[in-house]
């Protein structure tokens, strides 16, 4: 299943800017450090972040690329079932 999400804010700038779109896929073989993912967070809603670490349990530590981003400590470890998709490509506004 594919998804299209509009980027809001500058937490992933310069990789992504407000108004850009990302196309995601929920089916993927493997996640790796550096991959961009869209996920749902209980406190912050839907976010786009980069994988910074993968625990042996499969949980993910995610991070933004800008000071405007919620930091990885605030996000905490994210379970794979909270992922909405792996970003396949971006569409610039």
C-alpha cells in the first residue's frame, strides 16, 4: 500500500521543505539507518523523521535534521507497528 503525505514545517530541512510531498510504501524488506519514514506518535501526531538507530528488538530511534525538529529523546523509541511507511521519493513543491 502506498501513501502520499504533505510535509509541514522545517524539521527535515534541507532534505524536505514545508509544502513538499513524500510517497511512502508500507511494504518494505528492511529498514536501515538513514532511511526516511513517516510514523504516528501518540503525542506529536504524524511525523517524518530519519532512522538514527535500530534496537535489537526492532524499535527505532528517529531524528530530524533541523533545530526546529522534535528531538529523538522527546520522541522516544518507536515501534515498527507505528510506521505509516518508508519514504520512496519526494516531490518538491
